[in-house]
C-alpha cells in the first residue's frame, strides 16, 4: 500500500488553437486504450506526445504499445492514497510547437523553454478508496 510516489505523465498535447474554445469532457479520450491510441496526430489539428503508460506497460504482451494522447486516472488497485493530477497549459510565442514525429514531455519542455508568455494550472485529486489519505 506504500508504493513510492513518482511523477506520471498522462497527457502531452501541443498546438492547441486558442480560438477553438474549451476542450470538452471525453473529447480526447474515453479511458485507457489497450495497446495505446494512435498518434501523434490528434483531434482539432493538435498533436499528442507519448504518455507514461508507454513505459508502464512495456513488456506486457497484452498491453504494451505506444500510448499517445490522454489516458486518465488509473492508480494501482492497492494504493489507498489520494493522487494529484496537475494540468498545465502554456501560452507560447509560436503557433506550432517545434517537436516532430514521436515526442515526449521532456522534448516539449525543452522546445518551449524561453517561449512561454503565460501559464495556468489546475490540480485535481482522485482516489479509489473513500478513506484515502
């Protein structure tokens, strides 16, 4: 029950057009897709990077694959702790993020360094057990 805490990337999305309005619930995902979603091209002319389910399921023949896009909360079944999910959006001084092909959060962070005009963040929580700590 005391699994070590670590950052886990559930979603990397670039090239969001701010004039298209808010993202809608379920628009980019309906849950974890076995063997991963296609990518990097995504809805609304955006592009998705690989999330950490790619490495999490590596070596599992039934689940391994390239996991692009959003795969939401899925804490380990025996983890009684509350999980925090951080969503950060950046306003940048360019329209297209200069990453190509398959990319990760680290590549995006490096590419946007020095180009951030503003940012906003939302943190939510999720847990399996009602008495999560």
